[in-house]
C-alpha cells in the first residue's frame, strides 16, 4: 500500500481541499472542524480578499454603511490553511490534484464550492459604466455611483436587480429598471403573484419598463429595442447567474443542463473523493421529486454540514432540504420557502395590494411552498409545516388571521 493510499485510508491523516472561499466553502471548512475532523483543511479562493459574505454587498457595503463583509471566522484557530488570490485552473480527479498558476495542490478529498458567476449583457463586456454586482470589488466600484446620486439603469427585475434598485433609490439616484419579460421576477414566481410586485417600483420612485430589451449602451445612455434612449451614468446588469464550473470542462466530472455539477443525495459527484456544494451544484430531492439547483444563501449554509458529515462519517448523510431565501426590497421583507413547481393549488393569505400578505402552494393538499411578504410568522411556521409535509385545510389556510400552524387538516 502506497503512502498516499495509507493517508486516504486514515481520516486523521487526510487532506481536504475546498475550492471556493464563499459561504459554501467557508462553512465546509467550519463544519469539518465542528464535527471533529482532525486532518488538514485547505481553502482555496480566487479573490485576494479575506473570505466574505455576499448579501451585505447589495445593502450595507453598497451604501457605505460597512467597509466589508468578512466572515467572523478565525481560520488560524481552526487550523484552516487559506490560499487566497489563487484561482483553480483545472481539476484532475485521476491524480487527486488541482492545478493553479502557482502550481498543483494535492488532495485526498476535494469539495467544489465554486459558486455562481453573473451572466453578462451581450456586447457590454468592458464597456465603461457597465457594472455587475457579485463581488466586493464590484460593490466598491458601484459605491461612488450611489454617492453621486447619478442616473442609473438596472437591467433585469429579478432579486438582485430589485435589491440594487432599492439601494440606489435610498441613496437618491434616479433609477430605471429594464425587464425583458412582462413582470418582475418572471423567472422565479408565477404571473399572478409577481404582478403585484410591479407597483413596488412605482411606490419607491423607480421606473419599471417591462417588455423592454437593451439594444446597446452608449456613453451616458441605454438604447432600447424600441429606440427609446434612457439617461444612464451607470448601468447595472442583474440578469441572472450561472454555476462557475468552466474550469471543470475537461475534468470528467459530470455536469448538468445548466453546467452545474451533478451530485447524488449525499452531495458526491461522479468522481471518487469529490463533493460539490452550494450554487455550483444540483442535487436530487426526494421531497420534491426532482433535481434542484438552488442559488441562495441558505443552501450554501446548510449543504456543507452534510458534506462534512459524509467526509467524516461511515454512514452517508442525505441532503434533502426545504429551500429557503429572503430578499429586502423597497421597504419589504420577502421570504420564500419550498419549491412550488408541480403544485396544484395556490392560496392567498391577505391582500396582495397591502403591506403584508402570503401565498401558499399545495400539492394534493400538502403544503409545498410559501411566499411571505411582511409576514415572518407565516414563514417561520410554514417552514416547519413544509419539513413535515403537513396536510392543510384550504379554508383555514386562506384566513390570514389564523396562524398557519392552526390550519392543518
């Protein structure tokens, strides 16, 4: 038996390498130590910054209320080796190695936590005044735009577009949001729900233009497909994100239709000793009967615990969560839990034109998803009901004055 084989056979002697220093990568390192792993843990990050959290970028950091969003993790005390500013160029599972510009890094177990990268607007790469909002450096470049109270055009009325528009309006910018679909959040919520969110833009003093596509960006202006010219000192593109897996193309690791890493329900990839977690990976959900690709913070927080348990333990741990995320936009706290695709019933709790309301989705009488706007108690109780697969009474559920937990059948 070779020395390398002996090391892999001994948990205490193994080297776990985590590629990606965002939430999923950091939490994998933390979970390994919390669960008693005593081997070597190395965290590789492409950015030179100390690992940081992303949600504050579109809020506190962007508005100058915070200088950064570094995780409050003492990596030295945890015994975690940080290799920052060191991009992974390729993964070679057959050799148990990762290639970087500074040379190869060997591993016994590899965790891919490379996250997602923003989709760019065709024809605008490198155009001055066009911004993305994904990294700490992106937020730093955008902060002067907000400070100067400039004319801003936001392309995309999804979650990130709405959050940036919220911050820009709070800073006093003139904001126009351009959306190709007929409503905001078209890719996330059904029309009958998302339609009510269009008024939020107007109420906040932002202009929302739907059925609109950008033809080109010129100095000081955005030109739409109907020849409309929108004044723009800055353009912020928020049209979605895709798994950051380009470096895996020749690795032999199986990728899905969205170029995400395909994992099993233990978050193992098709390659031996390689796991994947967070925005870069999809997993099969027995709970919802489909494969899920979840680009949200909570997935990056929860998945690492399963990865750590499977690296350390002899009994495989299954990952099958109730997806959850939140968004703060235009003075509203929006929360979502579950997966509504495949639901056969939609029920409202409260008036969707008011400040607080919820939507419940059922399948065969069981709660499968919940959207809560300004009703955090609905969400808190709903998550427990979703996890239990609770059978609900539709009449009781539709009464917004009744606690959700009291609406079971």
